[in-house]
C-alpha cells in the first residue's frame, strides 16, 4: 500500500489540454484563493528528484505563489498530519496504509513553495481538502468563490477537491502544469474529468495572464459572501 515509484514524464503542454465544458470561466484575482495541495516530502519523494514532472510542477507552483501573493490573493495549504492513529486515518488505512510518519523531513514542504506568514494552513484528513477543514470558511470569509488548485496527486486529492468545490458552488481551476501524478495517463485522465465534469483546466501562463488582465466575464456574478 506504499506510494508507487513514479517514472519521469513531461508535463502537459497547453495544446494537449482537454476542452473545458465551462469555457467561459476565467480566474480572477478578486475572487480566487490558491490552494497548494499536499506538497509534503512524503508525497514528493515518490518522484525522481531533479526531473519532470517534479521540477516543472514546483517551478510553476512557485511562480503562481509569487503572482498570487503580489495581488493579495489568499494562499492556503493542505497538509496531512504525521503519525495518524487508525481512527484518524479511517478508510484511507485500507487503501494507502498508515500515511505520513511523524517525521520532520517527511512532513516538510520544499522551501521554494513553503508557506509564508499570512498564508493559511488546513490539516487534511480525506481526499478532499474541504472535508473536516476550514478551507470553505477561508473562501467565504474572504468573499471568494474560486479555488485554484496546484500540487499532488492530480487523479486523487486534486481531482476530488475540485469536484467538492463544484458541489459548494465554488469554481475550481486545476493548473495542468502545476500538478503531478503517478503517471502521464493518470495525469491526463484527471484533467479530462475535471474539464468535463466539475472545473476548468488551465496552465500557469494562462492563469498569470488572466490575473494580469483582471479578467472577469461581464455577465458572471461577483463573489458571494455569507451574512
């Protein structure tokens, strides 16, 4: 039940992405929160160091972090707790074993993409980063209704978090070249499912350009806030 050893593979190019069913969605810095999903060394250690997709995914995540922080877009991190008990682990124990060890190195996030003061961190218990966390509260309190997702793994937590966002009427944007997966096939399948069922698939460059332009479709409602 350990994580697989992942062979190198190239990140998808813009011309390889699936068509988005919600073709009119555009990421807006006034509406978005950036979620950095599970970028702990326990998960990243399955990738070959110094090779794609790890190098590109981390570089693109760092670029998005710089962009979002420069535009006052809130940044949230999901992290898993080390040394979970079987009760805390729940059914994940049957699929993935005991999870992350209570070890500083395994729990660490690479320095180039690590949280800074003012960022939010939620402890993640299930595939979706919304389950038993404050993630939705962060969006609602800040008047945001878009979630940009980067990190690992695309066909597991990234995809399920994007779907859960859809169920909460939050537009999810999965950044194809800032996520990584067990294989190029898993990666591509996750992007197709998100694009066709619950979110929008984009690239780092496109998202940065949309943010620079302050893109917001004229006929789209602005972010909803709760009383």
